C-alpha cells in the first residue's frame, strides 16, 4: 500500500485502501445499517483499462412481506412456506443457469452525500491517472536502458 495518497472527501465516505494501481472507498448508507454499505474500487488493469467495481453484501428475501401477527397461524405458515419455496426456486436458477437478479439500495441523503460520492470518483480517477503516468515513465526509462545496451554492443 502507498502511504502518500490522502483523501479529501466529506460526508459518509471513507478511504478504505490504497494500492499501487487502485484506490478503495467505503460509501456508508444514511440508514446507518452497516450491511447496506458499498465498497467502491477504482483500479488500473495491466492492459490499461480503468475498472470501476462496486462490492456490496446483498441478500434474497430476508423479509416475509405481508405476514403479520394479525394473520391467522395458517396464513403465517403459508406465507413463510411461500418465501422458502421462492428461495429454493432462486437457488436452483443460480445453480443451473449461473445467473440471479438481485437488487439492493444505498441511501444517499442530501446533496452533500451525493457530492461526496462524485468527489471520491474524481479523486480516484486522479490517483489512477498518476499511476498511468508513473507506469509510462518507467516504461520509457526501461526502453532507453534497452537502447543503451544495444548501442554498447
């Protein structure tokens, strides 16, 4: 990890990790639940591609919607059974097709939170731009050294 990189963003964002070719941020959800946080990674791949990745814990049907204690016991059992059957169907879809649609949210409250997200993306882009510049400089130095070796022969 490089220590020279310092982040300057504001609300609900924190610098997670900085590596030679990547920078990682944690975007906190304003609902205050840590399970809703999102990790944002900007990294420069060896082939020169800039990768933007979002990492998030997601779950399927944790809540038994429409089931309350006002329902009869039979309605509650049927509702719980329906949710479990739906989970089994989704598990088989994932097992046999390798795909699954999952949706998750992060609450951004107010302009300052949105501005902080935009600022962290710009900051990460600048870090990647600096990494590219250093790589190109090292490549030029190496090419010059190779040319000098050829000339010496």
